[in-house]
C-alpha cells in the first residue's frame, strides 16, 4: 500500500486484445441502388422481349436472361445499408471481420456480409448505491456516474459478450476499489471527501484501463453520492463535530498566546508598568481566561494596590 496516497495497489490488468477496428468505406449506395433497379428493369424487359418475339427458344432465352438479370439486381440490392449519424456497422463475411462502416448515409457493401449495428453515441451509466468499507474500515455508501463512448467497434463486438454489461460491471468494480483505497475523511491523508477532484481522476484512470479491452473510452466520471452508512452516521457526525471543536480551540489558543505575548512585549518596551514574574503569570492567566472563554468575562475592579 502507498502510505502517501493510501491506494491499495494497482487495478487488475486486463488481457491484451489483438483485434482492432478497420475502416470499411463501402460504395455509394444511391449509385448501386440505381444500378440494381436498372438490372431488374432490363431483366423484365428481356422477358417481355422474348414473349413478344414468339417461339419457344426466344421465350426461354428471354426468361433465362431476364431472370438472371433480375436476380443479380436483387442480390446487389441486398448489399444496400443505411447508416445513421452516431452509428456504425461491423461487417463480417463468412465469420471473418472485414471492417467497420462509419460513413453515414446509404452505402453498399458485400451483399453476403453480416452487418451488426452498433451505436457510437455518448452514453451515461450510473452505478447503484454501493455499501463498501473505506480504507479505515468504516462502512460508507457511494455511487458514481460515468460518461463513455465506443471508440473501437471491433473490440466492442468481438472482445466481450455484451459491452454495455461489461462497462456496468467494471464501473462498479472500479468504484468499490477506489472507495476501499482511501479513507472517507482524514486530515493527514488524501480522503474521499476532501480530495474529490483527485479521486474522480483516479477513478477515470482505473476505468479507462479496465474497459480499454472492450474498445470503450471514458470521457468523464463523477462521484454522485458519498456518505457514511446509516448505522454509523450519527457516531461519525459526533466525531466530526468533536474534531471541529478541537481544531477551533487550537486556533483560539494559538491566537490568545500570540496576543498575550504581544501585550507583554509592548508593556515592557514602553515601560508602562513593571511586573515581576508572579504578576506576569497572573496577567497571562487572566488574559488567557478572557480570550479563550466561551462566555464574556465578568470584570472585577481592583480599587486597591496592584498586590491586593
């Protein structure tokens, strides 16, 4: 464990994935649509021409040629694919990955290719409220929201079974790991409450390492809820209040001592009055009582001499 940061070690190392995304540009869809319709129309015209020409041979030839042209047009039409903005198509031909189609609009690809639609839009995932123990063993409740996006579509499809579920599980694991690596509150170390920006940065780094194998990039992560568990919340609140009182008292005492020291130095420098050690001790005691007391001091008027 790192004594300075309190981090309980690096996150688990994810396996390296060899497959990476390749861009498949395809062909303009409208041009191929027109060619497909042309083949179908020419095929229909060939059949009609054979029938008009008469004769068994002409009719048979017209039907064969027309059917072939019509089937070719229909097969070509099967390669048409519409890609919306914020979407991609992962292409496979006979089980082999051939590329990813990202250009939006009507595109044409190999008609026998399998096209899997995948969204490349920015997504949010919010974890449920998790109860974990912080670095000091105190039960806390924590939740976070993660903004993420698919960066490598090939890894998202082929490296994991379900990339949405994968991101959800890895996010919860990272949140639990980060929550257990820092104390909830500490004046000496980095803590979840006092170093929120730094902790969320660590959370984003760990999440990026965990989901990189699925082709996911983390845009931002934020802790949305952080509190002690209900069973210890009251006790922790009293402890925080006691700590605040002690800290305030320390500041008051430090200020009071400085004021007393300044008063004695000014009296001595300007020769206002000469005090022996006993009188100085009494003056210091009275000033500290006045300056450090919770209530206003009640003045006592001395009508006698300094020593009475």
